[in-house]
């Protein structure tokens, strides 16, 4: 079950694909990273690097045990929002 919070349409689709995929550990790791960003934002921010996009600043949080995968999230006036998840160097 996904942690309660704000998600972009893009990440909703990505999470659906991961959930239906064959790598349950990756899916669980991504959900844990999402939960960290949504519930303990200060810790997630300290654990993230910053990427500047046309839409603004995005935080890049590595997925535990899967350093090639990252959860991209933003800090909005309404709170944290999960934007995307994918492999990123």
C-alpha cells in the first residue's frame, strides 16, 4: 500500500508498473523512499541531492539497496510531492 501523500500522474503510472512487475524488493524499496519523503521530509532532504529542472528544484533520493534507482520529489507549499522514480546515475 502506498504511503498517504501527494503523487504526480507520472509517478502513479510508474508505481503501478513496478507493483505489477517481477521485482518486489525494488517496489518495496521505492515505497519506503516515498514514505521517507512524505513523512520525514527533513531527513529525506538531508539524504537527497538536488536537481534543477524547468519545473523547479527536485530532490533525488536514492532507493535503499538500489543505488541506481531514485525517487524524485519536490517540496511544495502543500507539502512534499513524489514526482517520479527511475534509474539515474
